[in-house]
C-alpha cells in the first residue's frame, strides 16, 4: 500500500476553508478514481505544544504507480488546482509506502 498525506497550515479564513472543503472539494475527492480509501480531519492536535497544521487529508493507494496515475489524471489535476481556492495557509504533501507493523 502507498499513502498520500496532505497537511494544511492555518488558513487566513478557517470558516471559509471548512465550508469550501466540505461543500466543494470533498465532492471532487469522492469521484476521484484511484484511492482505495481516504479520510480527513479538522481536529489536528500535537502531543506537546501547538500543532503547525489546521487540517489533514490522507488517501491509500494500491502502490506508488496507482497514486501517480491518480494524481496525473485529469481528475487529479482538477483536485490539485482546486486547493488554491481554500488553502490560503499553504500545504505540505508527502507520500510513502506503508509497511505492516505486526509482530
């Protein structure tokens, strides 16, 4: 499995971010071919001190190739372009292969 994580910094207008994200961006995500699963939260907290992030999104893909195909698809490009409409604080996007931690 391969995971994509989007970390959103504090936006200029948190209410606009939440409203736009739920009303406009998530409907695009729901129709995005490729992810096996996805989730998000506006309740990001740090174990100590203040968190540098306002919100988080994560998506699971079968592998890196599936993630790349989803991101470079027309729908993936539309999602990426939409970020500027709500994420005024900026974003950090990371991805990585997931290793099982059983044992």
